[in-house]
């Protein structure tokens, strides 16, 4: 009787070990993707990671107004740290220049001899903050955490929570939806330090630009007034070598 008992005990142990191994394999397969790597991948889809130039048209509408505000900017960007934003339209504001160095931002005005320090979170026009144009990459400014997977318009999307690395970035917290199949950004929700929803953004109209398929239309909607909307349209995005001297206060003073 002893031998069959030992055989049964050995078989039970083997079955338990097999079940644990299967559970471990299943748990490993279900592990979420690396959130920060996923964030970097979507940044590379949105913009070239080297030097480039892009024109951005912004149309802003308010729920209590029948007229739209039209503006055009040219953005010159080098990596994540250096950006110049030139105001092209309206003609009355032509010559205004934003300079971002790291997380420091200045505005140069034709009528003022010295640049004025600004906040990335300060509103530029409509629903668009300075940082939306001057510092559009999320990598480096936020720590990403994987929250869940959910469906948007019938397609699965990763949902990340982005937490600001310090109080110098544009938003305190961002929820970010990324298409599972393509890793393209679909939607973002931007929050203040208080937790209040500031606005949402939809990334649409993907087209070939600067060697990749990128979103060319962003729809930003106010978090409290749904009728207040800014639509950003990207065009003429091209890689372009940009000298370091362009991203200096002394050089931009000469332009004005």
C-alpha cells in the first residue's frame, strides 16, 4: 500500500508544479507593455525626433461667438529641448517669437527690447497652451504608468497615466489613449494640479509627413465648456538642419 500512496503523492506534486508553471506563463503573457517605451514610440509617431520645421494653423471657436479666431505659426524644433515658434498670422502679431530652451520659455515682441519670461502652461490662443507648440513631446517631461486597455470606436487602446516629473511642465497629469495595433495616439485628457480636467485632445487625420504617417489634425476641447474648441492643422512638416545659434536669445533679438 505504501508504494501506490507514494506514486499518488508524486503525481500530485507533479500536477501542482505543472499548474504553477502554467499560471506563471499565463501571468507573464498578460503583463502590460512598458509604459515609458510605449510613450517614446508614440512621440516618434507624432514628430520627428531630430531637427524639423512644421507650420500649424489654429482655428479657435467659442460657444458664445459666431466668429472664429484664425492663427498660423511656424515651429522650428531640435530634439526635445530647443524650439522656436514664429507667429505668421495675424499680421498684427507677426514678429512675435517664442523661444524654448529646456523648460525655460521666453517671448520676443517687436515693440519690447527684452524678452519676457512665460510659463509653458500659459494660454497661447484658444485651448492651446504655450507648451502645446513649444514642447510637444511627452517623453522626459512625464513618467508613464500603464492603467488599462479599453475600446475607442471599436478598436482596443492602451491607456497610460502620465505624471509630470516637476511643476515646470505644461500639465500636472495626462491620460493618454494609444491604439494597440499601430501605437498611434488617439486621445489625451489634460489635468491641472487640483485634478480639474482642463481639456481633451483627439489626434486625427493621419497622413504621410516627414517620412512617417503622423496625425495632422488635433481637436482640443475645453474641459468645462464643450463648445470652446481649437483645431490645430499641421502642414509642410520637413526635416531641416537647424544651427544651435538659432535657439539663443541674442540671435532672436537680431530678428526683431
